[in-house]
């Protein structure tokens, strides 16, 4: 395994075990079997390392959006959107530990926001991509013409984000798949 990959794996493990605050470069280096200096040879700081964990180790929304885009105009729209919602739910549930830690640390949040802006990345992009897909489905006559694709995308992604966060605090009364199908059916009026 390449050193960079070992460091990212160690960072993910440290975040899971100790949270963002406890995922110190010293701890990460120890878990990766390298020096702290070697971490900074591969990453400019903790922000860049945590971004790498988010982008390279967590289930990504990009492939799920790509599959949804390829299915535009094909198959059962509600089933396609439900499958996407389940992937979004999985992503948000796994990303919650990193996201909450970043939000709780003002300097880390500032650095993270700056990196996202420079890389033209951010949590708004999947919502915009989903809105574009919904707009295409609307043009194809598979969605109600009165539906606001931007609002529907924001509501679907927001519902997934909210459920993922709730799952840390309470036992949810419904399984994910029927929940996702119900939300999709409500939001996009399939």
C-alpha cells in the first residue's frame, strides 16, 4: 500500500475512534507507521487530509449521481431515485463524524471552506446535479411540470442528511428502503 493511502486509512480510523479533535497528526502518524513530517509531505495540513478521507474513502455521491444520470428517461423513475436516496443516506451517515468535527472547530472549518472554494467543490454540488437530473426528467415528461427541481433536489438531499443524523441519536422506526421510497414518492410526485 502506498504511503499516502496508509495515511488516509489511518486518518479515517483515527477519526472514527477519537473524533476530529482526537485525530491528531501524531496519532495518525503512529497508526500509519510513519513520521508526522511524512504526513505533511503528502498533505498541506489536516484540512487536506480530512478532505481526502471524505473524497477517497467514504461512499461517494458522484458515482450514484452518474448512475442516476445514465438512467434518465429509462426504467422506473421512483426506483432510480430511491436507489440514489439510499446512497445519499449512506454517504451522509458515514460523513457525519467528519462533518460534525469540522463544524465544531472554527479554524478547521475556515481551512476546509477555503480548500473547497479553491477546488470548486462543496456540499451544494450534488444538490445542483440532482436538480439538473430532475429537470431533464421533467422535460421528458416523467415528472410533474409544476415541480420545482431545485426545491425537490434540496428536499430529497436534506431529508437524507437529516435521517442520517437522526440515526446517531435514536432508533429509527422504519427501514431505510421503504423510508426512501416514501420520501421520493412525496417529493417528486412519481
